[in-house]
C-alpha cells in the first residue's frame, strides 16, 4: 500500500515523469537494489567484474610494455639501426640458427672504416664491442660489469647523456688511452658522495682513469642499464682482441631515409664481403622498428587470448544478469501493473528495465576497473613488470560492460513491457 501511495505522489510532482520510471529513477532503483542485496549483486556481477578486470589488466600490461619498449629497450631512436654478426627475430629455428653461426663471420674494424667512408645516407656510425669483467677500486670490487669498447660517438648515438665530466674523445680512441666513462651503478658503488673524475679504477687488474660518468638509465626487465664502463675501442682491442663481438651502430640522415640508409649499408657490406646476388646476407641489420614490430606481434597474440577469455566471462556475466532481471520482473509484476494502469506505456517499462540492467553491468565494469587498477599498482610497485592504465581502457571497460547489460537485458525488459496490467495487478505482492 505504501508503495502505491509513493507512486501516486511521484506522478503528481511532474508531468515529465509520465507516470513511469525516468532514466535517473531507473538508475536509482538499480543502485538501491545493489545496496539492499549486496551478496546477490556481487554474485550477479562476478562474471562482469572478472571480465573487465582481465581486459583492463591485459590492456594495462600491453600499454605499459609498449611505453617501456619505446623508452628503454629500443634506445636507437627512430632513425637508428645496428649491424651485427647475426640477430634472430621470429619463430625459433635451431637448424637455421646453427647455419647462421657457421655462415656469418664476425664484424671487423676494417668493415667499420669502409662503411664510415662510403655511406652517404648515414649521418653517423660508431663501433663497439663488449664483454663482462671485474672492476675494482681501493679494495672494493664488483663482478659482471659490462666493459664496452667504444668509438667516441657511441654515447651520443645510443642516447647516453653525460652527468659529470665527459665521454671518451677521438684522440683517446686513436692513441689507445687508458680512460673510462662509467655508468651510474659503478659511480654509486665506488664513489658515493665523491667526485669520480681523475680517480683510477682497475678492470681485471688494468688501470683506467675515470673521465666522466653517465646519467642514470634505469633498468630493463629488472636488469640494470647503468652497470657499465666505456673505454676507447682501441684500448679494448689491445686487451681483449678485435676478433669477437664487434657491432656497428648507425644513424640515418633522417627518419624518412632510414630504410634507404639500411639498404645502402647492406649493399656496401655485401660488396665488401664479395657476396653474389643470389647469396643470403651473412650479417644482420635491424632498427628500432624491428624490435617494436616483434613486440607488436607478441602483444597481438596476448590480446587475442585475452579477448577469448573476456568473451567467455562477459557471456556468462550477461546470462546471469538476464536471469536476475527476469527474477526482478517477477518480483515487481504488481508494481508494473500499477504503472501501466496509471498510463505508463510499453516503451516506458522497456526503458526502465534496460537502464537498470545496463547500470547493474556498468557498476560491475567499474568494480572491475578498480580491481585492475589495484593489480596494476601492486605489480608495478613490487615487480619489474611495467603496467600503465590508459584512460581509454577505463572507458572501454565500463562502456563494454554496460553494452553487455543492455544486450542481455532486452529479453527481461520485453517480458516486463508485455505484461497485461489487469493480470499483473492480480499478482499478490
């Protein structure tokens, strides 16, 4: 009886209400139903919450990794590329890899000089080689440091910035000078709170004077990028030889000519190595876009798997919402009869239950977004896995769940709108 009086008062307040539930009224009813039946609402929306959480978490992972790859892994820039003995991209093939090992000779210093003197579309090209070794200073030592023999232009090409002092110079490279440009990890390890310039460190017992230190680069997948010491490439050759591990790092004259610069370099090396037209390259050239392309193929697979999982959760969640809305229609049959007897049209009843099912699903989507955000924060804080939550994914999660609610709410809403008012009023409340 009290419910009937409340409905009559609502009708008298505004003609715009049209004796039916408006959008905001339907929203209020849906939220009120969630509040009164918390456990039922949670179980109803569990599928939607899981689906949205999965979708947003995977999106956050992929978005975070994309940013990570662009900023950290691919430090060549949009106009840079590398020439190495061999590089592997794509499905693993042990036989082909073994063939490449036998076929591809090491990059040599004379090939660097040839490319440097002949390439017209390359703005700059440097040479480097590396290995791991022990570094010591006044009784302290650290193992597994990347010792990098470099030409003077390598820090610039690799986007490594000088924090203090300077890098290795051309003259120091030419005369095999025993100088070192250190990474931030080495500086922190040996010279915390002190000026490292002019100090002498030992690389496997050989003394090198520190001339500069780099700004911190951070880590990639938990692996520090600051645990290095750069020395002149000729000093490196003098100690370790020039037969292994050499690679060339180049920059095109501009990003638009990158492919042409790579093709020019490929032609120069093929001619220098006397490769015939039908023979495969016995070296590898790759740019940052190669790494990004490989990552995009990988993330496409991950996204495809996520879509499959999300689809199953969404369908299950939608079916549960449809069943609950059918139960709600049965519970409110008498109320629907009153609304129709007071002039509510079929479209009014239909809209009310469609809005209610969409709001229910939307709340589930919003809860899923909150759970995914919490997961992203925890993963980013306690692991080396980068996760970034774009706002577009939040809108996508809530919007998709609301659409699912609308779709699976159509049948219950149609059933409610088709109820005969006389028969509905006969139903006991």
